[in-house]
C-alpha cells in the first residue's frame, strides 16, 4: 500500500514537474519577440545585400547581449534569403509570418514591398521600407501598415535635384539630366518626382532604363554619349553601379557629374573602380557610427558572435542595415510604452509603435545612435518621419561627406504623395482613415 502511495506521489510530482516545465517553457516563449529577417545573401545583388543583412542581425544580437532584450523581452529571429526576387520574397514572408503574433518585415526590395503591401493589412504585419518601397506610402491615412522611414525615393530624388540646382546657381532651365535606372519598380520610383521638377524647372529629363542585373550597359552608354547630358542620376543596385562607373570611365563621362541614390553609393559600388571613380557623388542617409559601432565591435564581435567580418562594421551599407534594425526595435519599445513594458507585442501593437515614434537627439544619444541617424518622429499623417540625407563623394580611396544634411522639399512632394495615394485608394476601394482610427 505504501509502495502504491509512493508511486502515486511520484506520478503526481512528475505531472506537476511536467506542468511546471510546460508553463516555464510557455512563459519563456512568451518573453521572446520574433523578428523575421529577409536579406539576400545569394544572387546578383548579394555583395550589397550581405553587409545590410549582417548589420541587421548584429544589432539584434547587441540588444540581447548589451541590454538583455527590449525591456527584458529577448529577441529571436530567423532569416529567409530572398535573392532579391519578388516571388521568393513572398514565399519567405509566408514562411515566417506565422512564427509570432505579428512581426516587423523589412523586404529590402521595392518589388517585394509592392507585393507585400497587399498582404500586410490582412495579416496585420507592419512593413518598414526604410529608404525604398512605395513613395506614396508615406501617407499613413491610406497606407496604414507601410512605413518608408527615413526617406522615400521621391525625397532622395528631390535632394539630388536641390544639390544640382544649387551647383548651377539656382537655374537649371534647358539643362539635360539623364536618369539611368534599374528597370524595375525600384528604378522607376523617382520618375514622377523628376517629371514634376522638370515641369517646374524647365530641364530636359531623359529616361534610360537598364535591364537587370545591369552588367551590360553598352547601349545605355551609347545613348549617354549621344545625348551628352549635363548630369547623370544613377538609380542602380548591385553590379549595375560599378558597371555604370566603368562605362563612364571608358567613354570619358565626368564622374563628378554623376549622382547616385543611397543604394548606389556604397563601398561595393566603387571598390572595383577605385581611383577611376574619383569625383562620383552619392546620397547617404546615415552618419558615422559612434558609440553603437563601438558597442557592436566589443559586445558582439569581441565575443566572436559577429555575423560577418568585423572589417565591414561601420561601412555605408552596414550602417544602413543597423539603423533599419534599430527602427524595428524602437517600434517595439514604443509599443511597450503603451501596451506594457516587458511584454511581447503583437503586429497591431508594433504598428502603433511605428506610427508614434518620437526619437529626438537625446533619445538617440542614449541608445548610442546619436551620430549614425537623424531624429525621427512619425504620425498617422506621416509614416516617413524624417526625409533628409547628405552627399558623400568618392576621393579614390574612401567616401568623404561633401554636403551638410539636406531636407527634401515637402511643398513639392506632399501634393504628389496625396495624388498617388488617392489613386491607390480608389483602385483598391479604400477609404482614408478617420481621426478615431488614427488614435487606435
């Protein structure tokens, strides 16, 4: 009888232990915020996609190692390589979207962004498209789930045109400006803004598409040679950028008259051209690394936990990926301020956090990000939050800042955003969000 009682006691204890383990496991799981990661480490654009992806993951590791997570909530993540292909990007999204109650997706591709814009509202997963994606999605009253934080392609194109206009003494009427662009949704994005400025300023806009991936540009260079534009705007990605610079060298087109968007002006774009690319200009939306770079080197790479080589830490695309991760993390942190610190946030809650970002200089300094990014503040009306960049110029060996920070001209961009957002809303039979919805 005693033996039977003892066995029952052991069984009860074992059941209790199992229950405790399950509860503990569930609690541990509940304390993890899942971040899907959609880089491309393979394919034609891998040389540019890899440093972004390495930085994104390094920053998530830093938050866990240095801060213990986001207010105690540990970060977990999983990568899915899109190879910059829209169909694979959608597959990756579908594969990872069920890993949590909602996650922040960053497609790092305008084509993938276009596809996911249709899915995000139903699935309640916010999309951060920092520096890319649909330019009109800065209008949060129509695009509730899209966040083109820190600048759209219309902002980028506008800033370049401000720089060129200033260089020409304020008057570019009659000038020829050629847009050499990746023949994809990404490359076509700046066209409406440039067409609007062409009407306003009287310059001749020439559109020269380049078939992806952009290795072969002989025909484009022939067009440039024949048209002899005063300036060339380069809207390329990956090998297309170095190929364009090599063709410019071969044909004698002045590199100092070439201006690239922020995805066309990083170390991989010029390293194979070297000294011959001297004078080439490009936008950059991030600053020098400062404290956060030092932290990543010591806390992550110093403990042999770095995702890639330590030498790339602090480079242009690395900084961009790091800031992209920081924006996602701060979206979760902001959501916790409303819905509960130390709790795992749902997709809807994170969306609110991203729509109510309030990162001033003091907050950025506290995070160690004060020198690498500009303050950003979002709202229901403005999902872009910040729209400034500066120019850096290749001196043959390194990038050197050549302008101060420049703000995009909202008086030109806002009417364009409303026009295209209204068009999208009409096509999709959407109504603008009400003030009540904006508070939700």
